[in-house]
């Protein structure tokens, strides 16, 4: 009898990470709209430090490798920055695409924080797969399943966001 596909330990965590990274990349449209509306710079080094230091502390509390968490959150920031710059370029060139609203960063950042908390939980669940040869193929399958509806900007950002999930 052929072996049935074994459930891979940590696969649900990896799938959750893909969903959460996608949610964060899409929420970056709102961040971009707020930057567009206010003329504020995309990059805010003080906020980045808060996000990374918070991730490191939350990871340590959850028993997750803090340096892994810090790298994964750095990748989320890189992905968000990429989405924002891509959209701001698009909106500069094509006024018809510009957002009408001016969302407030003080309401979006708590949403980013909520996603961040869920990312820590997903890292905890994914940790058994991190060093395993199964990690990359599991991640690839989850991306293929979850990212079907993404446009090019968000698809490219998702790849950035997931760089550090698997060790190899
Ligand atoms: O909070 C912001 O202002 C964002 O642009 C989001 C974000 C992030 O991904 O967390 C991205 C870039 C900034 O340098 C700081 C934080």
C-alpha cells in the first residue's frame, strides 16, 4: 500500500505565516494612503525599532528564537516599504488611481500590531519545520494556494516577507 501523505509538523504554522504576511502586505495600502495624504516619509526608523524590539521581546516570552523573529519582522517592514513605494509611484504617475481617503496611522498601526502578535504565534507553530528540508516546499505550496488573488505588487512583497521563514 502506498504511504499516505504524512501531515508535516509545523505546516499549519507556515500556512498561517503566509496568510498573515499577505494580510500585512495588503494593509500596507492603507499605510501608503495615509503617507500619500499627509506627505509623510514612508520610512520611520523610530517606529521600525518599536516593531523589531517588540517582536524580539514577544518571541522571547513565547519561547521562539528572538533573532528569527527579528529577521522575519524586518522582512515584513521591507515588504511594507516596497508596497508603499510601488503604490506611491503609481499614484504619482496616475492621478485616477490615487486614494480618496486619508486613513489615520494611529488606527492602522494597532492593526499591524495585532497581525504581529499573530505572527509570533504562527512562528511558534512553524518552528519545528524551520530547519527541515520540508520547510521550503511546504512554504511554496502555501504561497501557491494563498496568493492566487494577489496583484504583482503584493505578490512580490509577499516573497520579500517570507524570505527568512525557512533556514534552507
Ligand atoms: O508604520 C508605518 O509608518 C509603516 O510605514 C509601516 C512599517 C512596518 O512595516 O511596520 C513600514 C515602514 C516604516 O519604516 C515603519 C513601519
